[in-house]
C-alpha cells in the first residue's frame, strides 16, 4: 500500500473524531452504572416531613401536604422515586436540575415537577442578582423561589458545572478507544499480519492486491485453512486484542470513571475486582453513604426545606430528612446486636425496637416502657452508693461476729456438760 490513508483505514485509525456529550457519555457502561447507582440509592431512601419538638425529639408529620408529595406522589405523572431520580439524573450528568414547585392557596406545596435541562434556560438579572428559569414550550418563566434548583460543583456556586465538562478528557479517552475498537474489528478490518506474496512485486494497483487477499480469505472461510503458494510468507503484526492493549485501556478507563464518582467498581457489578474500602458490604456502604450519598441528599433537604415550607412552618420546627438507617444498618447479626443493646440500655423502648422489623407493639402496653440493667449507677451518686455499701458491709460483719460468739458459747456449755 503506497497510500498511508489506506493503511490507517485498515487499522481503524483514519477518522477518530469524538465530541463528548451527555448522551454518548451515558453510553459508557461504567458512567451509566455510576449515575444509575447513585440516583437509585438516594431516590429509594425514605424521605419525610418532620417537626422538631426541642428536647422531646422530632415526630413525623403524616398529615402535612408536603409529606404526601415526598412519600406518595410528586405530581400527577410521577411517583416519588421516578421524580427524584429524574432530578438527580439531570444534576449528576448536566450539573444542575430544575423542578417547578406548585402551591395551593395557603402557600403549601402540593406538587413538584422536574424538567429536563434541555428544556430550561437559565436567565440572570444582574440588576437584582436574581435568577429566572424559562421553559419556552410551556411559555413559563419561573423565579428562583418557585423551583427546586440543585447544583453540582462550580466555582461560583451560581450554576453547577457538568461533570462531563470537568472530566471531558477522561471520558474522551474512553470514547476514542471504543470507537477505534469498533472500527478495528468491523467488516474484517482487523489486521493480524501481512502476507508477503511474490506476485505483489509486479502489481501496480490496489485492486490486484485485493484479489490475492480475497483468495486467502475465501479459503479460510470455506475450509478454515489456506494453502499458500511457494515463496509466500506470513508476517504477524502481533496485534491480537490482548497484544493491542485495548482491554487494558478499557479497564483503566473504567477505573478512572469510577473514581470520578468516588465509587468502587464492585458497587456497580464488577465482581472481578476487590474493593479497597473494606472487607464486607457493610463497610463499603458506610463509606459510600458518608462520602457520596449524604452530601447530595443534604443539598436536596436544604433546598426543599427553604423553598417548600412557609416561614411560619420553618420557625415552627418543620423540616425534611432522608432516612439512611437502611444503608447503615449492616447485616442481620449486627442489626440484632444493635437493637438488643439499645433496648437493654434503656435508649429504645421494646416497641420501638420491634418497629424496625415492622412488628406491632407488645400487648397491654408492656413494650411502651423503657428498661435498663439495674447495675448501672449515676455518676453523682457513686460516692453515696460506696458509703452505703461500706456501712452495710460493717453491719454484716458485726452480725456475723455475734453469730460466731453465740455459737461458741453454746459449744462451751455443751463441753462442760
């Protein structure tokens, strides 16, 4: 081949042009798996309205309209899991997400409607330093107080920047490698080696060379064996899938993408690797929850608390909270030991412990009382208890002495008799 472009085409290297977008980034299995895992984990967590009663703790508010939205129905077209997952998907991939808040006449939230980032335009009024969100196909312009606005990392904090922008080089390497692999193996363009044919010396055009190549390919397809004429030599290029290092590049790319999301490959289904986070699933979930899920959930809570409650409700102690106990609970043995210690230590009442397994209260109200091992002593009473024990010990010692003296006298009188 005199034409270098023909050679590059055979290797699948002639037209590698990659433009990183949200769509083709989601086409990468590791990227898609990380986004799906994080969004599903947070969206499936219990999320409810609570009211703080000061030192008496907090109580779930089942009757509040916002609790119905968070727990039962976000809007007429979406349940809580689907709606929250849509909000998170836009935020994780595009860097931000917008959801409209609909309120009743009493300014209480009755619906939350997520919108795709592609349908929303963010407008900034520099005079008032306020943000507005325009949705052209619905002919709407919403103020920043009428939307739940989630943001990913950004230097100014005004509008989140897409992780695809931050890590475009990492994602581009993966996409370029996969495009090369696709072209490399497509339409039998994979080159395992060269045939050195004496007739090629007299061939002046590529068509004649192709005829010779086709004869060899036809022989391989029909019989699986090609008989080469004399003086024909085969030169291996050493470019099998393993030798070409494509698999190693894929593996490195998967690890780099998983690092972007701070996830272990084992968490998204790669069972061939061992997690470096811990020896068990419990340790992995604890680190995942604290380092990945809680910061995202915290932003959702802060935004909904500020936007979806009235001022008097905020002052009255209303707030929303995710329940992470399911992820931090551990295995069955750990759960059982934890509940046993909490109940016997007087922290939980038996009925509260039973509620963890969706069991009803004990009959006659016996589980509505707190119980504790009686060997524990308050710190401020330790000296008094020690003094009382000392007095009791002396009394018991004196009583034992009188008993011994009395029994000795009786023995002496018996001996005299």
